[in-house]
C-alpha cells in the first residue's frame, strides 16, 4: 500500500444523550481504512477528492444509514495508525438528523442502534472510541461550567431570599434532604414549604465550591454564615440528561 496519509471522517449524531453506532460485520472486507471487525462504530468513511469534510460526512451517513444530517460542527481530529496505513480522522458532530434509519450496506455494518452515552457497548471501533472519549471529556468540562452557574444561582436566590426562583431549581427533584435527620421530600410542594423558612433567617454569607463531578453527580462544599456563626457541609446533587436537578442531599459537617 502506498505510504501517504489519508483523511477519514467520523460522525457523532446526537439525539439527546444517545448516539448512533453501527456493528461492523464479522465478514467485513478490508477496504483500506482502519481495519477492525465485530465492533461498534460511528458512521463515517473516507473523504473524497473535491468535497469538504462536512459534505463527506453527509454523504457517508446517507450511504450507510439513509439518514440526513444537519447542524454540523467540527469537534476535533486524531491520528489513527496501523502498520500499513495512516489516517487523520476528522471528528464531526451532527446535532440534527431526519429520515428513516436503514441498514444500507449490510456487508459492512449489519446493524445500526442508538446507544445512551452512559451505556455504550464494550467493543468500540478504535477511531470511534477516541472520538467518543474526547467528547465525554469535553462534556464533563461543560458540566463543570454548568455546575458553577447552577450553584451561583442557588447562592444568589438564597442570599436574596428569592424563594420562587430557588424552588424552580428543584422542579424535577424527587429526593430532597437538607440534613440526614429530616425526612426526604419527594414533591415540589414539600420543597417549596421547606424553603419558606429562609424568610426569617439572618443569612450573612454562603460559599459554594465544587469538589467533584462524575456522571452528572455534583459534590460541592457549602459554608454558611448565619447569626455570626459559621456552618459547613457537603451537597450531593444529581442531574438528569437535561441537566435538571433530580436529587439533592446535604450533610452538615461542623458547628
């Protein structure tokens, strides 16, 4: 095989927290790309002469899945190398898709299936695995940014005693517990009633600091100054795929 670098394209089609993966057939023939069989891959292929990588992404997805994709963005690129071939794979994200999903090339991919990003198959095509891992790492950075904004809202609503907006942060929350000694609240009405007590509290300051984020679970430290006394503790906050709080638990550490 000629020793020169070629361009490949991998396409991550996002549907909420799910992505589309195809199973590379066990009897798939070597067509010159990074060759691995019996594993799951993102749609994609080789960029052709005189087409942009976005055009190539749309063409490959249509050829392989029958789907039309739109709202494309270039996420990144990576080297994919085997002893006799070298590809630079462009990582393209598609935020919209339409059409009927079909198996268009059964000798190449014999199944297409939507997978939750939190429950991916074990055997991933190595170029796709690089892309997915990079995306998940980036997504975690976005969660850090989101978590900081969410905690700042909570802090500001608490200091200004804006109960209505504070309670709105818990519209989807089905477990709410401010101390281990209280019964958990499971409805928005109970949470709203609990927040009414801050009207009469002398809250001087609140500090909130992110300690860790893992799989949409936020661990944060809180330090509360009230009536010239300082209290501190830990929040455990869980978010769903739409980044809505579904679980909120607090521990007080010291008095």
